[in-house]
C-alpha cells in the first residue's frame, strides 16, 4: 500500500469519482428541502434514506482514499476515526429523536458491528481464502493483539452491565459509565499505540507471505 | 471507540443509555469470541473455520429477526 504515496496529484484526483462529490451536496439539498416541510410521505422518506446512505458511502470513500495515501499502519487509524464519527453521529441523532425507545440503539449497533467483524468478515475471509489457497497463514501477533483488545472491550461494555447491582437491569450508573468509558479508551489507546509506535512491525504486512487474512 | 464517545455524550445530554445485551446475544457474543480465538490460534486456517464462523453469523441474523 505504500507504493502509491509517490503518485501525482492528478492520479490522486482520479480516485475521487464524481458521485462521491455530488452525493453529499445532493443530500444537503434534500435535507434542506425536508426541513422546509416537503417531507413525511413514504416516498420522500425513502429519498432521504437513499441520500443518507449515499453521503455515508461517499464519506467512507473519501476516508479510504486518504487512508491509501497515508499508508499501512496509520491508514487504518484514519478509517477507524471516520467510521466512528459517522457511527456516533447516527446513534446520537437517533437517540435524541427517538427518546426512550432508542436507548438500546447504541448497544445493538456495537453488538452488530462486533458480530459482523468477528463472524461475517473473518468468516468470509477464511472461507474465500481457504477455497482459493487451501491453507492461509497470517501474523499471529497482530491477530492476538486485536482479539485481546476487542474481547475485553466487548465483554466489559455489553455483558457486564447486566450484572452490576447499583442500577439493576442492563444499565450502568453514571460513575460506572465514566469508568467504562475510560477503560475502553485506555484499551483502545494501548492497541493504537502498539499498532503505530510500539510494535509497528507485527501489524504491517510482510512481503514474502502475501496470502494474509486478518 | 464508539463506547466512550456515546457514554460521555449520554452523560452530557442526560439521555438514558442501555448498554447490556440480553442473554441470547451474550451467549452468541461469547461463543463467537471463543471460536475466533480458537480458529485463529495456530496461524494457519482452512475452509472449515470460515464455514463455522459464517454459520454463527447466520444464526445471529436469524435470531435477530425471530428472537
């Protein structure tokens, strides 16, 4: 991935198709029209949903281009930051709009993301790679680091609140919520530090063993 | 990184935040963490591991629609 850091600005512009620039603008126009009251019928809600999806995909595409330019270990950080921003913005706006019904939205979203990554994406990678190369090898150190961080954060944030007794039910008290926020940030920070500065070598794909899946 | 952001925002804006998942999802989450850890343990994987992980994913999707 480091190979295209040398490309010319013109080639870089070619990575940005027209729709990635048009989609957010069109979405903004549609949003403006909707806020002036052209909304609330089924068709216009569908149009708004398509515009939202289009601008999200455009934003992710922009982040992908930037990540490509930045290179291997830091590029994943750019992508993670972009996706987190989009996700938090969507969750918070839905929670503000939805009231008490939408309170469980955050944990459902995070659970769905974890399940898609762990089972869907890794499963698909292993299945397709297995069909193509019969047996795949990959960097064990990188996998172990990512899995350790993911497992700790997922269980602490999603399973643990059911068993705390200060506030019964699937809730954390404000103090506990702060603790969990700090703890997940610490785990994620340690992971990012290992990925970029501390043990950069185990996360960057080594050239001879190319059929890696992670 | 979503968890800290959402937690701090919910504290700041006084929105109730449900973080716990139900028992069914807990079992599936722990199962998939366990299976992933075993499947990726050796550094070499074959088609079987992928099929098992995808099956768990399908079960998760199915039980989300029909709990």
